[in-house]
């Protein structure tokens, strides 16, 4: 099973290297054309959260993701939903 990003790249690869139409490439990969045509949008708040989590892991390498989450919440600025 491929992730959405890998399916997107697979469709682009089929279009570029095998001269397949977008319609056919999407059918082969099993990805809806409407999904392929929409540009992925990166959430800015998620980028900040991931950067903070990486910094937390560097400071406390033995902590798991649950403990890292607790430490981030204690720092402030995070709610329980993320």
C-alpha cells in the first residue's frame, strides 16, 4: 500500500516516462484524478510542531513520543487536540 505522496509521484512518473495520460496513470495507481489535480497543502502549525518535537527528542533522546508530547504541553502553546 502506497502513501498519498508516493501515489502522486507514481502517477507523475507514469506520465513522464511512459507518456501515459493522467487518467490512465491514476487508474493504474488507484488514485482518483480529482485528488491528483489538487495541490497538497502543508499545514504551517504542523511544521512548527514537528520542529519542536525534533528539538525535544534531541534534548531527551530516551523519551518516547508520549513523554515528548507531555513535555511539549508543559512548555505551553499546545492544546490536547494538537
